[in-house]
């Protein structure tokens, strides 16, 4: 059957099955990000130690995802042939708190491989942008264009009930609402569809975000390092067990019996107990009257270097797969920090990874803004060539940015506005500077003063 022949109920069943499977997969990845993944492979270790300590988890997943997300901040949107960001688009973005919520979408896309943003009109007719939980939505993509042709959004009408009982099915030109129906006899609970509501646009108001897209599928950013995280957690938990067994000096006693270490009332003498672990003891030979005197002592504690070296090796391999310097994972941290050039060289691969991620996210955010632009009854043709402006992921210092901007301006390679952008000033700050300069030039005295300052400082204060 062709997709175009599916009924509303069939679309609901198809996308709901996909959402459930997608949600189960997502929860496994979220567990790694939260450091709460099931550790079946070390359960035996903990059992043998009588569960005296919890497993030791090393959350490299959190480190990688947050490292990338911290370097993905949208600073505006630029329309083709414009030398500044568009104020109307930025107003829509900030009105919907996307400068805050975009981080949630970035993290969700990286962890689960999928993120979703929904754009619908609010009660006043303005665009409402919402970052969606990847587990609450499913989208059907056209296999030829890879654009959404159907979407199902699920939620619970009661915040205290986690299972969803409501749903919206979006199809080209119409929306169908579903509510949980009552069981009929022995039949399972079914969802009842309302009458379709016509929509002005044929576009599906959901924008999917894919991480490492491959055709119609995508992959979690944690997939390559998952085995290394499991291995590091096992070694770290083994290390905890070994600390109790061999890292703490173990006591030994010869020709003694626990019964000798009790008082007249039969209570154990505290000296017989050890702070960590039990005393290793051999009883005396009662049949041999010439038994030697009791002897006590302790074994030499074992070093834990084998565990340390193993975790260090795993961290270095993981750092290579993450495109991070080993020092980011706490490995090989020198007493003397490296210079600025060494720091930049160490994180160069990581910056390229962030820039690759920004390409896909930026494309999705541009689609979001086009939908929002159209909802507010603007001409969508104006946004055909739309560009997302990102903060520099290499996070250079203000001094280095200013020095490079002054050099570019002095050489004639860049004009004053571009130099100010290169120096790290936001578009709002630059527009305020230009407005103040424009007002000052109206006054001949102020204009002469500005001209003198520009001759003395070609960077214009950048």
C-alpha cells in the first residue's frame, strides 16, 4: 500500500509504533548521558563484595556532549545580501526563548541522534517555537526528498501520568487530534480521531534534526565510545574491590583463635576486628603442646598502578575517538599548563567536530525560522538564502580576536563593521556603535573629534 493511501487511523498506528520503538532506544542513550546505565557485567563483582560499595561510573558521555553543546550558540540569522543579522528573525527567536532552549535540542540530537522542533501559531497568530522531547514525536520522511510528510506528537493530559493519552497527527494541509478511547469489551484501548482541521500551509510544522545522518537514519554521538565507557566502568569498579582486598595492608595472625579475643562475657574484643576486611588467621594446634606463641603482622599493600594504567589507556583511546585532548578527560594533566598555541592545537580536532555538527543544526534552525516567518504572514521567498550565525566554537580570547581584527582592518582586508564582528562584538553592540557614530557626525565638533580618533586608532575601538 502506498503511503498516500493510508487512512488517518493507519497513519496514527504506523507513527505510534515508530515512536514507541524510538523512545525505548532513546532511553538507553539517555541512561549513558546521565551515568545511570545498567551495569549487568559488574553485578557479580558487587555481589561478591556483599554490595559494600556502589559501582564506580566514569561519565565520559556527559563530558563529550556538554563539550560540544557549550560551543554551539546561535547569535543571529543573516539574509543574503545583508551585512547584519535580521532583527525580525532574531525577535522571533528570542521571544520563544530559543537562546535558552536550543541547548536542549542540541543535547537531544547528540545523545539520541534525533531532535525535533515544532512551529505552530499561538492564540494571537504569532509563531510559537517549541523544542520537543525526541521520545514524544515520530516523523515520516519522504524517501526521495527526505522532507517530513507526516508527524505524530504525543503527550499526557495529566503531568503526573507519564503515559501519553493525547496525540496530534499532522498531514499536508490538515491536523487530526486523537484522544484515548474507552475499551470495548475485551478489545484493547483504542484512540479516537476527531474531525480533521484544515491548515493554511501544506508544510508539516515539525523540523527533524539528525546527527550524523545517513539516508533516512542517524546515529548517536555516543555510539563510538560506548564500549570504552563500559570497559572503564568495569575496571574502576574492580579497582574498588581490589582496594579492600590488597591495597589496604591486610593483617595476619598465626596460632590464634577468635575465641581468644573475647572478654569474660563472650563479647568480641575490638582488637580482633579490622577497619577494612577480615583478619587472616591460622588457629593453633591444640594436640601439640609445644605449639609456638601467637604471632601477628600485616602484608605489604599492593600498588594499584595496573588499574590506573588501564583506565589511562582507555581514556586516551576515548579521547582520540572524541576528538578531545586527553587532558579534557583528566589524563596526562601536567603541573605546568601548556601555552596558548598548545591549547589551540590540542582542541583543533574537537572544534572541527563542532563545526560539522553546526552545519546540520544550522540547516534545521533555518527551516524553523522559515516556518515561523510564514506563520507571521511574511514572504517566505525572502528567506531562500538564510544563514545561521554561530559563535566561534574555538572560543578565542578577547585579546587574540581584537589583535586579528585590527590587523585585518589595517591591511584593508576588512572594513570597520567586519573588523568589529571579528573582534567578537555582537550585532546589537555594533548597531549601537554605528548609531552613536551617526548621531555624533551630525555635530561638526563631534564629527571632527571622531575623525581624529579614527586616524589615531584605525580599528575604531575594536
